[in-house]
C-alpha cells in the first residue's frame, strides 16, 4: 500500500506488500524488501537497502550523507537486514570510500533518537536504547546491548553479548560477554543474565568468569594475562573469542576492575 501523498522515486525498487505511509520520502537507488512498513514523515535516501519486515517510524532518516569532511559524494550504501525496528528520529548515515557501506544486521532494535554514523557495522540482534550515539567505523558484534545516552568513539569494537550501561562514554574496545560501566569505562562483571537468556549453561558462564578474573581482576598486564589464559584454560569457543578479540584490538581494551586508579591493563 503506497499513500498518494508519499514521494517515491520512479526508479526505487519496492517489493510487494510494502506499506508506505503519508508524506514519506523515498529516493532513487533505494531497495525495500517485502513486508516492510515505512511510517509517515520518514526519509529513505539514496543508497539505502532495507530488508524484509522492517519498521521505520516517523522522523527517521536512513541513508543520509555521511557527516565526514572527507566524503566527496562517492556512491555508497547503508544496508539494513530483516526484521529491524528503526524508531522515531533515528539517523543512519551511509558509508564513505573507506568501507563503502554502513551495515545493520537482522533483528535489531534501534530506539528513538539513536545515531549510527558512516561505515559502522552492527551484527544481528543488537539493541541500542534511546539516544545512543555511534561515531564512524564502529563495529558492534551480535547480541550487543547499549543502554540509553551512551556515546561510542570512532573505530571502537564491542564483542558479542556485551552489555554497556546507560550514559557510558566508550573510548576503548569492550570484549565479548562482559558488562561495562563506570567512568572511565571499566569491567564490572560478566553479562550473566544476558547469557542465560540466550541458552549459555552455568558451567560455560563460570568458565567465562574465570577467564575474565585473570584478564581484568587479578591485576596482570594484558599480555601476561593473555598468556596465562592461553596456557592454563581449556580450549573453548568462548576462550578463543576472548583471546582473538583482545589480540586484534587496535584501540586497547577498557579498564579492568582493579585498574581504576592503576594502569594494570596497559
């Protein structure tokens, strides 16, 4: 259903069973998948790709030009997966020449007034609460939850199943399975409740806690802690995810529990 007051560019590709409400604006070079609802007073701009069964609420702008002074009008995209809810006044900028695209995975919830800048990549089942702000080139892995009004600095990575508390300022990488809070952002435990909800067994969660006790609680420097984890802990998917994340971090990891006043994790 396409309301006659909406503007739809004649070369936009709109699938069957898409609902487009009054005063929506849909630009050229846009693709919208089956079953998607585009609410009133929304803007779906050039280069946008929306999957199936998405919901775009009033005031949202998808595919806006990057707020990057290096952007020179190059052809880039923003790619939204299936079953994504984009709430009121969310803004998602398309990519730049650096990565060519901004990506939001499947089954994500982007609450009102969140901003996703150019070249960000969000995995599946990510939740951003109200007024979360992502700078450019951020990578959030699957099942990340970021509470309201948090701000994440450019080029930061957040590992799968991590939870970031509301109002946090994220300047360092946040590894998988953890809860992060305080200022400066620090390890405050394993995301036990989230992991239990997603089917992780108690012994697996305890295994993760034991690993992070070495990395963030005992006061070891990061290199020594990683060596201990690699030598003393049995191989598991969770161990490998933590080791790989820490070893490939380019901005450094957030602070550990004991390092609020001491730089144990440098």
